[in-house]
């Protein structure tokens, strides 16, 4: 326990590193998955190849993907960019299907009304379809956030510092305190991400709180 | 890239006590055993939770909460806590297997209870109305309808186990992870990337196998033509309604 109090600085630094290594890919992944998911919904023939294709990327175990990144990107093995790109790939893999299904769940009658009101396809997408898909997309984002926070810790094995470094540090010194601290910090960080997404989704969907139908 | 290919095609890496076939066998053994134990525990429990609705709150939260726990930390903690109490090989093998089982249970449990839970209440009522007892409803109506989600839970669990078994090489277990971890420690990129290619290929194969299994065991009444055409009719109906109003 005293170890934790003596090393609050390190734990804080690792937590910040961990937070951005998990959060940045979440944003990049959402930005990439939105057009992909939209295309998969818009062009019916694309749905299966796009959703199945991105889904396959998620099957690749994290350590293997981290190690293969330099081969694809031409980076050094210790470069944090490897982790960011790999985590972005996982996020896209999880979110493409979510975005496609979320857009697909918008009632046809709503789309017909929006069209009848004179909204073009682009305005309809940004002002009607995407806002209505927010609850589904947020649910997918919560899964991706928790998964990202957990997977990033594996990057300690390729020498990228974050909370996972507490695991390797503790294990090689045969000392449990850092491992416990790392586990707790990871879970707290995952809960924090979850909370932020829930709050953002609530703010983006004010009509769901007034009791009126969307 | 060439070095990685050279490493993968070098005959010497495909033979002997540290060769690729043996490591692959170890990997399959660790993963298969953990998946089997987890399935035996979690499938009946999940079906029971879905069927009775009892313990649902607990099942949801345990399976959700465990997802946030990083597997690497869990693995190290298990080895340090249990390892010293066990002798020799078992000190690594048993804690690692235990962690693999713990990580495989949540997705299987979630798949099984969600599968039973999403069964159409009308189908369940109809079965009861036909005079089926609880067991018959479960076995003849709920389980076949739950199959797609049960199998998809097993598939996520299998991927989780194959990935975590790779990490177990850090604590001294065998398996394909050895190439990645040994390559990292001596900075032999060809070896670690070659191992990574093998691990990725194994994971893809396992998922493909799961997809095939899903096609074989799921009743055509659940996924087949009938289901699809009703969905289409329903959507068509809604559209017609929208156009009329």
C-alpha cells in the first residue's frame, strides 16, 4: 500500500498515457467507421463485405497486431503510433457494424418525412439520421471504449509506457502492489470513459428525456 | 518483410521440441481446454438465467464488469498469487488456465442468457399452450432459438482465449506466444513477426470454424428463408403505411 502512495506520480503519468492511447483511437475510429457504416447501409451489396471484413480485423490478437504494425507502417517497434493505429483498427472493426445498424434502425417513416420536408441526402444524414442513431452508436462506443482501455495495457510488452507497464514492472520484480494499482486504475479509467460517453449521448439526444417519441 | 517470410519458411522452425507444430499444438490444447471448461460452466448457467430470469442482474454485471479487467494484469496477478503454492510446471499452467477460463466465461454466459431472453414471448406461450413443460420449452423452443447467440458467445470467448493464451508466454507457458515473447526479448523482429502472423492466422481460422459451426447447428427455421421473408414483409408493410399516411 505504501508503494502506491509513494508512486502516485508514476501512476498518474501512466494513467494519462493510457487515457490518450485509448481515447485518440476511439475518436479516429468513430470518424472512419461513420462513412464506412453509412456506405454499408446506403449500398446494400456492401453491407456483408464491409461488416464482415472489418469484423475479421477484430479477431487478430492484440499482441500480434502491435508487432505486425511496424511491418505495415514502417515504424520502429517502440513507436506509440503502432498502438494508436492498431487500436484505431479495433475501434473501426467494432463500430462499422454499429453505425450501419444504427442508421438502419431509423424508421422509414422518419426518413420519408424528412425527404418530404425537402431535406437533401446530406442534410438528412447529419440532421436526422445520425442524431437518431446516437443511442445505438453510443452503445457500440461504450463497448469499444472498455475494450480499448483493457487492450492498451498489452502494449507494455512492446515497451510503450501506460498502465500496463505497472503489470510488467510488478511481475518482473515479483511485487504485487503495482499490479493491483494497475488493475484498479484500468477499471476506474474504463468506468470513466463509459460515464463520459453516457453523458455525451444524453446531451446529444435531448428528445429522449422529454418523454416525447423521436 | 523478406526476413519474416524467410523465418516462416525455414524448415528448421517447423521441427523439434520448439518448432511451430508443437507450439501450435500447445496453443490449441491450452485454448481448447479453457474453452471447454468455460462452456461446461457458463452455457447451462446462462440458459438457466435466461429461462428463469433469476440472477439476471448479477449475470449482466459480472459479465460486463469482467470485460474491463485487463487480461495481462489478471494473468500476472494469478501467477504471483497461485504460482508459489503449486510446484513446477503446474505453477504456471494452472493459474494461466484459470485466467483463460475466467475470461471465457463472460461472453459465453452473456450469449446464452441473451439468446434465451430474446426468444419471442409468443413462441414461449404457444409452447406452453401446446402443453409443454418447462424443460420441454427450454429444450425444444428456447435453446434452438437461442443458438445463434450461444454460438456467437462461444466465438468471442474462443478469440479472447486464443489472444490471452498468446500473452501467457510472458509467464513461461508454451504456445505460439513463445515466438512473439522470445523474439521481443532478443530483439529478433523476424521471429516475433513470424509468430504474430501465425497467431493472427490461427485466430482467423478459429473464427471461420465458429462461423461454419454456426451455420451447421442453427436451425434453418431461425436464420433461413422464413425469417428473412418475414422481416422483409414487415419492412415493406411499414413503408406502405408511411406512404399512405
